[in-house]
C-alpha cells in the first residue's frame, strides 16, 4: 500500500523519555509541549497507512487524536494486531533501522511527526534519558509477557475483560466508567486472537452478567469495575 508523505513508528517509551529529559520537576504538559516544538503535524485518513513493515524508520510519532492500529500479516494471510495507539500515545521509539510492524489509521487521525535524528541526538546527550528509555523498554517487555499469558491461558471473556480494563487504565485520571472503542469487533478479535463471533459472544456475556453496558458499538460503560478487574486477572 502506498505510504503518505509521512512515515513513522511506539509510545509509552516516548512519553516517559521526553518528560524525563526536562527534569523530574517538569510536569508532563510542559514536556510534551517541548517535544511538539520540534515536530510537524499531519493528518492521516481512515484506513491509510502510516508506514509498512520493513520500511526505513526515519521518524517517531505521537497521536494527537484518532486511533492507529499496529499489525503484522501472518504467512497464511491472517492479521495479528500488535497494539492500538490512541490520544497521547507515541509510536516508534526503538533502535531498529526498519519498522517491525505496519501501522494504519483506524479512523482519521492527527499526529505529530518527529525527525529521528534530532530526537536521537537529545538522547545521546543525556544519561538520564538513556536510563529512562531502558526502564521503559523493560516495562514494555513485561507487558508483552503478560499479554502472552493472557492469549495462552485465559478464556475469551477474560481476554476481553483484560482488554477493556487496559483501555480504561489508559484514560489516566479521566472518567473510567465510559470507554470509547474506536476499533471494530474484528480489530479486537485480531488483537486478542479470537474470531469476531467469539468477541461478540464475550461482549454479550459481560453485558448479561451486568459487568458492562454497551450503549453503542463504539462505547462501553463499566458497571462493575471490581468484577471486570477480577476477570481481567483470570480469576
């Protein structure tokens, strides 16, 4: 698929890295404002590619609005979604020369693109930033191990509960009772390793048990946060 005049790539690493670069007393808004000063804003239409697996990684990105999905295609043509990038998430903070996955807009998205060379130069000048980056990489590995456990051991309902719990956590301080889901049920299935039909059944089970309400296909209300958290832990 042709790539727009922008290319790119991860996220939580970038948030911590640049906040740390300004010192521990600097709040996150100032940190992100500093980063945006060296970035360029761009818009990506729904279903358009940000970059493809194997493309040269010349840029880093931050999602301002909308949603981006990262994915890989298996040899048999099936799609495996590696992550969803939402408002405030960073994409592509790694040391690889090329992208390990493809990324495209779930819906129209606004992003900020940062030149990788300029960002890497900042990292090279600060031991504190390097240490922060290493800590975030370790955190990402831990999250990946947790997800592997979820996919190998948990039921469909528990997987969906874990996904919804994680989406709620990413709202960080905002009302977590209502969760926006810009992605489709098929997207969620490709992320959780489930068929679309199984995802729909899992939603129905959580709804019938009074754990959630589903006012619209792209919105979920958490009615029993404790129960959802318990299911997300596989208990």
